């Protein structure tokens, strides 16, 4: 949990320098740089316990087909990929490999989105979420998606069990709940949570295969932060989860600024 080193893997010395300087200017991360598959393997072996994530160029001279990405996935380290080309096959490959995100190299003149992504991954290591669904398969899918974003996920099979978990795990920050469940459905669960936790204290994302429209409105009116319709794309899920957490962090920061100074 104390790892604070970001590894940048980029064969272009100029591009690597630009990325490194921007991260050093805007974050407190320790930055390592490697320029080849061999250097990357050596860096991971030497600094495995200090590295929390990597920004990896997909095409290196000695690893032209994303082999460097596999080093991080094998070591269970989150990986953000930089790619010069992009198509649907490549996108599916990234999703199947469970990379945390990907960016087109031609679009990284503005590095803010990349930096925000890495900062969110770093912050997510302290986030605990609860996945609520009466389908074990669906719970497993959502839990795996959360793990790609470095979020620890607990599970509950319905709203009633979810409340029990929340009572025993007070540091849960995010609840992702299905609608149709026995004992206590998703909207009833949202109502129970909002009776105990303010909008700024716990994020809730409603999920359902019944579509949006009225159901979306009900979830949001009763206190959910967002809503997803199943089936959803991995990128949409990541974006909505991280956006919800970003908003919670902003609310918390605003609240801290409003507190009177200690006398």
C-alpha cells in the first residue's frame, strides 16, 4: 500500500522525458523510466515492491506486440498502455488482458487525462467497494472490473445482506447494486443507505438490465450517484466508477476547507 513509484516504459527518449517531467511537476510520485523490454524486466525485478503502476508504450523495438505489457500483468501491477494505432481488435485485447486504461500516443500532447488516470489508480488502492447482486456470475464480473482499477471489492447477494456488510465494514466508499433482488431490491437498498450516509460519504451506482428511463430516474431520485444499464462496456464502467470517486473526493476536500481551524 505504500508503493509510490510509477514506471514509464517508452523507447523514445524525448517522449519519455516529456512524460516524466510532467508527472514530476504535477504529482508526488517517484518516477522510473525504461526504454526497452530488457530494461523493463530488470526494473520490475528490482523495484517490484515500490512500483504501484506503469505507463507502457505498446510497441518497443525488442517487444513490438505489447510483450512489455504482459510483464506488469504477470506481476499483478496495473498498466496504462500508450499505443500509436488503435482498432477494435486491439481494444478487445486490452480489455481481455485487463489493462487499466489506454491512450493514443498522438493525443498525449495534453497529458492531464493520463496523469488523472494514474492518480486515480493510486488513490483507488485505499478504496473499498461493495458489489450487490443476486447473480454470483455478475458479482464476479463487477469484482474483476473493480480489481483492474485497484479497488478492493466485497460482495453481497441482496440488499439485506448488503446492509449487514456495510454495518461490519464502515470504510466502504462505494456500493454498486443491481435492481432486481430478493428481500431488498436495489432502490430499497439505496433508500436505506441514504438514511444513514450522506451523498458525499458513500457513492452508489445502480445497475439493471431493465434499461434506463424511469428506473434511472428512481435510482437517482432516491440518492444514487449514477446508473448503468447491463450489459455495459468495460470502459464505461471504469469511467463511471472513477468519476463517482472523483466527485466524492472533491466533496470531501470542499468539506475540509469549510471546517473551522482548530483553536
